[in-house]
């Protein structure tokens, strides 16, 4: 079952569900919401801190990024919590070379980079569209 809120997504992850799957499902649910008010409601409630500093920072980045990219007009206050920022840089690529680190440093959206998370230019993009028909 797809989580309806970011807080529910974090609860699911803490219960043992795969982080990447749960977060992708949340982004899908967020994008399928009928109104901006529904979208904002899905990120408004603060997810509990997990003790995993990377996950906690990532959740703050996701909420801020979605609010700004979808032009919701406001960002939840909880994303500003210092616990939602990393002390050391995290490059999300597996074993990044120096060149990849440089690329990620300059391509990361501000909502991620400000938390010391360095990722691709469009980190939450999802494939959408009709399923191709067989000839």
C-alpha cells in the first residue's frame, strides 16, 4: 500500500520496508493528489526522526523540494530543523569518482545541497505515461 503522507512513508521504512521503494511510492501518491492542498497535507505533518542522519536529512530535502517544485506556496516548518541536515557530505552515487562528485556538487538542487546531500539534477523524477501497446 502506498503511503499517503511522508510521515507514513518514514514509519513504513522504520518497519522494515525498502527505503527507495517506499519513497518512490510516496512521490507517486503525492503527484497523483487532486489538489495542491492535498499535496501540502501529505508533507505537512513532521515525520519522526529515525536516528539515521542520512534518512532524516533526505526526508527534509524531499519535503522542501516537492513543495517548491510543485509551487505549493509554502514549505512545512519542520524542514528547517537542524537534525534534517548532515554534518558531512553525502554523495548518493555508489563509489563516485572525483569527476562524479564535482558533477553532483554542481547539479544537486538547493534543497538537497543545503543539507549536504549531493545527488542528480532531478532526484525525484518518475516515469509516467501510458503503457505501450503490443503490436
